[in-house]
C-alpha cells in the first residue's frame, strides 16, 4: 500500500513485489530471496545473484519490467496498447474513487436509478436511506437535482446533488435510458442560477491556455463533426426554406423543469419566449421545436403551446437537433441545453434566462448573471462543461471513463441502435404514462 511505502525507511522482502515498488519509491530494499529485481546492484541481497545478471539502472529495470516484457490490452476497447494507456485508465479510476468517503447515503431515488447511482459512486458503498434516522451526523448524502430531501437531514451532512450530464445517451432520460454521464455537484447544481455550482466555480477559475484547452478544442470539433447532442434521438431531417434570410430556432422546454424555476426569473414559459423572440425579430424565419419529452408524450406541453404557430413560421416535430443546429443562424433560449450545443457550432445564442453558459461573454444575455465576471473563450467553456464537471461511466466496462471515450461509445450506440422506436419502447412509454403520469 502506498501509505506504508510513503512512510517506510526501508523495505525487507523475500520475493514480494513490494520490494520492486519500494525501489520505485526510492527506498532501500533488502531481499532474502532472489526476485526479478534483485541481483542488478539496486538491492541489498542476502543471496548471491545468478551470474547472468549484471548491473542495471533503475530506469533500465523499470523499462524491462513494465514496458518491454509485458503485453497490455486497453480495458475499454480490448485492443493492444502501450503501458501509458493502462496507467491513465488506472489513474482515472483512483482519482474518481477517491472523491467520496467509503460510505455515501442516497435519498429519494427510484428503483431504476439505484444501480446507476452505485455505478457512478463505484468505490464507495452506497446505502439507500428511507428515513433520516439511518443517516449519521457528518455523512455524505446524495440527492437528485434541486429537489429538497423528504425530511430534515442530520447536522453537518455533506450534500451532493446529481443530474444528467450533457453527453447523456442515445434516447431520452424520461424513457429510462441509462446515461453515460451524470454531474455530481457539491455546491449547487448547474441549472440553478440562484447560487454557485461546481461548474460555475470551474469556469471562474479555469486556466487561460494549455493542454486542457487543446483537448477541449479537439473534443468540440468531434462533437460538431459527428452531430452529437444530449439525447441523440433520430428524426426527419429539416430543410431550410429557400426564402429564409435569417433563421431563428426556439427550442421548447418542459415548463415544470427545475431549470426554468431556478434559471428563468423573467420569461418562464415557452410561449412567452416565442412571443418575445417574434416581437424582437419580426423579419426572421422563426422555427419552434417542442422538447423531445413532450413530443414523446412523456411530459406535458407548455401553457398555450397549441397556439405556437401564431408566433412562429414553422413548427417542427422530431427533426434531429444536431442537423437542425447546423442549418439555422441563431438559437434563442430560456435555459435549454440547445443553446450550449449551438455555441459549439459557432451560432449566435440569445438567452432570455440564465443557463450555465450565459454570462461569460459568449451569449447575448437579456437577464445578466452579475456574479459571473470572467470572459471565457469557447474552449474554456467546453473544458469546464464537458471535461472537468461531469462524471462518465462506460457502457462496456461499467467503470469511469473519459469524455473522449464516452463520445466513441455514443457514436457506436447511435450508429448500431435502432432508427425507430421499438415496440418495447412504445410499451414502456405507455406503462410510464399509466403509472407515473405525464408531468
């Protein structure tokens, strides 16, 4: 164990590999057997080494033992790889596991989410608490979104909030499609503009340049080139009208969503947004696209949404969001993630609410967020939002992964998945509507 080696003055072994690890830590190593790392002049050996062993430097020993001798397989792809790839994977697992204590208490999760919670807190024992008495003082407590716990928590607990990530899945969360990414926030949650979140803290303090931003630029280019969005649901491609000089897309939202409650202090409805957009852009071709959960019948439509054509030129159904964003000129939003996805594609974005990507100098903000004082580049926003903030869990291994690998899995999932809703998915939607209702 690292904690032992770190504080040890010397390491005594027979043939244990801990002797080799002691050498890596720069500790004196004494051997009473003849392990592979003995007999090279690096250890104090009780036995004479084989005559075939000469002298070697520590670097030569490490190269032979860890680079030249073994054969490595990438644990996610199954393909042969170099040792550095395996080390990066192991380091990521250790880093992500070490974020939380050995036990965390989860409150208020549905049955289908419970195994997902366990996978995103792999390395900790997740205990699902049904009442406050089961939670000790000072515990780490996990809840979903902005919803308050159902009862008063013990004092001094550390509250952690979960929510869907921004590269989520191929299919809707309301369809109970398992996510590739969630966000885990200790301060707030990204869509709550009334307080600071971990994402906002990342963006306020993100580095101005360096490898992280290079990585973000490559990730952004791949997302745009592949047409990926949050849900990646299919549909009929939209054709831009020839007579349209300037096309403005207005994406609808679920009006009961917490992001509107906590991030839209002025305009709070889809039709209020659409009316404001039409009045501000009388000559534009305004396209309104209801939220995919509403189109699927899994969430209620907004107030007065049946009158949408009074304020727009075109009402869209299931057009793929990635293709749609590429074809329009501007995107006007309350707090929709489509605004962030439009920024990735270099589109003008006008915010009538206070989404996480507003207030950084990249959007036209009708309701400024005064505490966001830093001006960001697009790649700084991408680095904070897609690399530093979310947690990604691989579909193939069930272990933590990178956004780049998650992108690979999303593309494979999209390209190999069914193009239409299966009868199983239709049946699931019917059952959900009957049991849960449409919210």
